[in-house]
């Protein structure tokens, strides 16, 4: 077993059970990509077992802090069974569920989503990649399913020195699925689109959108960065009179239209724009349009801390435009999925946007990822999604 020796004082984060070791913390030692290594303090004290990544700044991702544990097939099956058992206890009202959420489930770099009878996995680290076959077999045993599709095409793979990889790992067949969520039917294609095909982390936010649309009687709704129309369906289910959905992806909008039809809603209650969101918001302002509810759910604008300043400006601009388009008494649902933008900073950005728009607003609710996307207590970096539900004073 190869050993990684840390510099003096660099063991503190591991003693707090943080699952990453950065390259600058290492005094000596190296290994092959994904190889299991023993991590020791400068004094030679055992700290953890981890997977080595020679190309990444996160040089070691921790598998276990238990010196007696062995990183073998039995280890992966135990971790997967524990992750799946947690989701079963949560009793989620959907057959679209995140079964494994990386570091927070003790499986760094691994994401597994279930869409009905199909599993989709992303192997985003050297360690997960090295054990891919073992993990794939264990997933089928643990879930009892037969189909596993790989969507290892996220940009994080490049940081690990890994090429993108997609396709069936186990089983085969059509890649299009229909899931049930909050009483609705939603279609997706696991071979296409963002993440593993859908944004399961926003499940509870979509339900809240439907509920508030109903309670507040929100008639005219604007859904920005609408993707495949999850919030569009939610608003219609809540009784919205009309929903305008804007996205720069034509295929995503086509699927959004399909999802509207799948739930039996009248197509006349919807308008779909294949366009840039910011340009569209400015055009709507120029026309004098106003909306009772607006959803702002942009893609990740700050992939790392180095991008936070630029992302803050972008978040501020789109929220400022959103506030200007919001009717007095209206509700703004605004989100950030940039992990580098913390909860407090996001609120400050949105508050500044409201001030510049001349709008007085109050927070009705704070949103985060759905409970099948847990955050490890010692791993705050895992809390990437945050949202605010804001009511504009009349």
C-alpha cells in the first residue's frame, strides 16, 4: 500500500473529517490514478484511506477514516446499500431519486440517479473511475435493477485527467424515461441534457412553486432558464393562467412542451421562447410587461472561487431585471447552483439587486437541495444549491 505523507499541520481538516486533501498539503508520496493510498500525518499517524488523483488539485479524495477498513468490493456494496437505505427512509414522492450524492454518501466523485427502472451514474473522480466495474455490479445488486447508463461527461472529469464517457454500462434499450413527481409526469432522456438528464435537486422547489401559485393566485408566470419545463408544469398545476418559458436550448423547450401535454394542460396557456434570458428580460421591460411570479434558475455561473466576482455581477443583473418585471404583490423564486457562491453572499447579491430595482421585498422561504441530496456536516462545499422565495410588497 502506497503512503501519502502530509506536511506538518496539514492534517487538521482530515481530523475534522473533511474528505479532500489538496496537492499543497502533501510532503511526499504519489500513486497511480485512482489507486488507494494510506494518508498519514507528518509524524506518521494514520489519518485516512483515499483515492489518489495525480492530475487534480484535490490530490486525494477520502474513502474512509477507519484504519481497519479495506477498500474492496465489499466496501463499495456497504456504502451503496447505506445510501439507498437512506433514500428509502425518506419516502420521496417520486420515482426520480438521487441514490448516491458523492462525498456526502462516503463515495467521492460518484453520483447515481434513479429514473424509474433506469439508473444513471456519473464517475467524476479518479477513484470512482478505477472502481467503475465493481460499483456498477454492486448497484444492480443493491437496487435490483438491470439498466445502468453512464453520463460521465461533466467538466470535472477533465480536472481529474479523465476523458468524457457515456453509454450503457449494464443493460441497454431506449434512453427516454418518464418519471412521476409531485403527482405530475415528466419525461427526460438520460443520454441528453444537463447532469444525468434532469434536475432532481429542485423537486421540493417545484412543489413549493405550485403551492404558492395556488395560495397567492399567481396568474401570469415567467419561467427563466426553463430547461425541460419542471417549473412550468408546477405553475400550471398551481393554477397559473399563463406561463412564459425562456431557454436558449430548442430541444429542451420541445421537451418542455411535451411535458405540458403529458400532464393534460392546454398548450394555449403556455408560450415558449428559444432566446437569451437577459436579452428577453430587457425586451419585456421595454414592452412594459409585468408578471405575478418569476422563476430565475440559471446554470452554474461560478464553477470555482475564481469566478465568484463575475458570477455575482451576473446574478445581480438578472435578479435586478426580475424585480423590475415583478408586479407588486408578486413572488420571485430565485436560485443559484454555484457552490462557490455561499448562502449569505447570494442573499446579499439579491438584496442589492432589489435595492437597485427600487423594490422592497421580504423572504418567504429559503430553498436548498431536496433531501436525497444530503450535505455532509464536515463538507460545506457540498451545499451548492440555494434559493430564496421573495414577496414584493404591494
